[in-house]
């Protein structure tokens, strides 16, 4: 996951999952002229860890809210729900998905597994839990489109483990024909200026970069055939 340049952050991995800093500029703003989403607007649900929750930051600085601003700026009707929970494993995400799907969800963004990797969980077990999340989403009628967010394991667990873990996400995306963000923290992991002092959680500026990583894959799901209520 975080390769050689990020060895310095390993001390931060021990107790966390995935944190703040100075807020980057918001996307260019037609947003002010765009009406706020209504209660019956199509929902984009972010199921995730502290990386999604925005640990250490104001909630408005977490990447789901940065994406909500992009949605408003694009004139799209979707409403963002941030269901990030700090410290959560893929198995724990699986246990609460039923409750989250009591509302109709148009797009389900799955960001999970970071804590599994930090704790050295068996990659096969993590894979099975993420597959179960996708399967459960597809049981919904109508079923949400799924965006899977890739994670990586820290290098201190060894190359064989890191390679097995990293393979989970592209392999599941191919097998299930779902969209994939290859690595959530691309361009952020290992960059001291974009991470909080724990070396794990992005600053506000880092979250802005993370939002862009996700947005470029998410936007086509919001504007393509079958999008909307």
C-alpha cells in the first residue's frame, strides 16, 4: 500500500485506521446558484472507514462532502450520505449494510479494508467480506450501482502480503463488473504535507486530492444511462 517513501508513517498505523490539515480551494462554483438536494434526491452512500469519516477534520472537509460540492457545482441532483466509521473492518461494514440500505441508494461507494490491512487480517477473509457487500447491494430492488475503492497494505507486513491485499480490489472489480478507484490515497500517501501528524489520515488539502481521485470515477456513474431516481 504505502511503499518505501511511507515507511515513516508506520508508527501511526498501530492504533488507527485511516485524519486533517489546511482546506484546499473548493471546485469552481456554480454551486452557489444550484439548489440544495431535496430529501427525495438520489443518494450517493459512502460506506467507509475513518478515511471517509474525515477523522481529525471538520466534517465538511472530508472527501465525501468535497464530492458533494462537485455534485452541486455540476448541477446534479444527488445527495451525499457519509457513512464512514473510524476503525471499522470490512466484516464490521458488512454487519451494518442492511441498516444503511433501508433508504434507497442510487450509488454505493465501498471504501473498506484499510483497517484489515493495518491489522494483518487474512486477505481472503477481507475479499469475502467485500464480495458479500457487493452481493448484498445487488439484492436491493432497484440495486445501487457500486463503486469500489482500492486500498493497499503497509509495507511492514511484507511484500507477499501486500501483493495479495492489493490484488483484492481490481480482481473483485473485474469479477463483479463494478467501477474501481485503484487506490484512494494515490498522490497523498507518504506525502507529509498532505497528511496529519499521525502520517495516516489526510489533511484537508489531502482530502481534496482524495476527492478528486474518487470524483473522476464517480461522475460517470451519476451522469450515465440509468442514473438518477
